[in-house]
């Protein structure tokens, strides 16, 4: 982080600013998983937000920008847009993402690692990172639709409650991202499809890339949604997403690895659009996730990785090591 910015960092070991662990967990479980990282001064951030809200726009205006793709032609993006959809859990840690200071510290650590190109997040997180001076020479991707709150009856009517195309343009950010979940039995999916197409149009008019993350999904008997990661379903979702809007010139696909990773070569033949792999739920098998990503990253349209919780909250707490391993796959 640049000196003189709000919440200037310094190395400080020990102490736990995070929330308590989930029910039944030992009281030190959360602290044990915190990485040694720059500490974020929440009080200074809050004071700046209260007294000088214009500081966010000022920080965005002076941010040093870079091309979307660097010399390597590959992308490594850290994702942190989950909380705005009400998703705070990581595995069995039900409130892992609930401490904003802890999340920001993890993000600053990840962004400081060699080979990490940028971050995907909602406005509240990106504004904090701007004030911390952590986004110079980074790709900044605004998360656009977070209205489909996890577990809600309206989850598939996923309204665009986050960054608008004009916000991304005004702030000098580099791209947007939208989530596109489709259930053939839920009318909300049609509204999301149509609004997604219009957002893709608006981004293309501004010559701004938009990353589209499509899934076919269905509701279980208990009402919860399940993403279908079969080869057939992922293929169909990519075909639908690639055809949205009046121009695909600025559309990227954000793609899950299929249940059987060996199917990815066939699945990715569906489109010539550039794609990145998403991390998804990894659980305890971090090494297995790396192997799945490694194989799919060799495919011709796959340009990189966009990974969130599995790198920011690895089971062993070693954020830097998890990030470095993912970068090494590229």
C-alpha cells in the first residue's frame, strides 16, 4: 500500500480483530487461520468515509492503471464479491468473511504477491482498497448484479444492484462481472437474461470488458439452488451466455471446471470467447482443485483464473502460499 493513504499498513503479528468462530469451534480457530499481513486501520477508513467521502473518487482518479492483459497474456484475479450476496461462509466457517478488516488484510496480502493481476469486488470493498492505495497497477473488476441473495425466494431474479456500466467507466475501472444463473422452471431467469444482455450492450458501447459467469441450476426439494456442473449443462450455459447482447466483442466467460475435469476440452469448444476459470467451492481438497485448474488452463480459450475464498481463506491459513501456487499454474 502506498504511504500516506488511509489505513497505511505495517507488519504486526498476533491479535485477532476478526469475529468469533462458528458454533462449536474452538475460540482460537478463527485467529489461527488469519495470515500474517498488513493491518488495516478501520477507524481511519471510517473517519475518511465520514468526513471526506470524495476521497474515494480522488483515489480512483489518481490510480495508476494498466492493460487488462500484461506481457504474459494471462490473468490472475482474486475475487471478493461474495458478502454482498449474503455469502459469508467458507466451508464450515459460517462467518469467515464477516470481518471487513480481516478480508481487507487478506486481499492486500494477495494483491501484493507477484503475478496477481487484480481484484473482483463490489463497491464497498473496492472503495476501501482505493483508500488503502492497494489498486495501483492492478486490474479492477466491478461486480454488477448481487440482487439474487443466496437462499432467497427471488435468488434467480438477479437484479443489477452493484456497479453499473457508467460507474465502472466513471471510476476508471477495467471491467465488470455479472452472474447468470438459469433455471428453466423459474421465470426470474428470463428477467436476469434480458437485463444481462442489456448490460453487455452498455459495456460494449463503452469498450469495457464484461465477465459473464453462467450456470444452469435447479432447486432441490428443500428449495436450495444447485449448480449443474455436468459437461452437458456447462456447455449449454456457455452457449447461452456467449450469444447475449448485440456485440460479443467485449464479452469474456467465467467458467467452472466440470464435475469430470476431463470434459473441459470438449466443453470449451463451445465458444471462441476468451475465458477464465472460476474457483468455486474447494473444501479441504486444495491440491485437487489445483490439478483441475492446471489441466483446464492449457485449453486455447482459457486465459487465466478468478479465484476467491479458496485462496483468501485456505484451510491451512497460508494465504500467500495458496496464492503463489495458483499463480504458478499460469
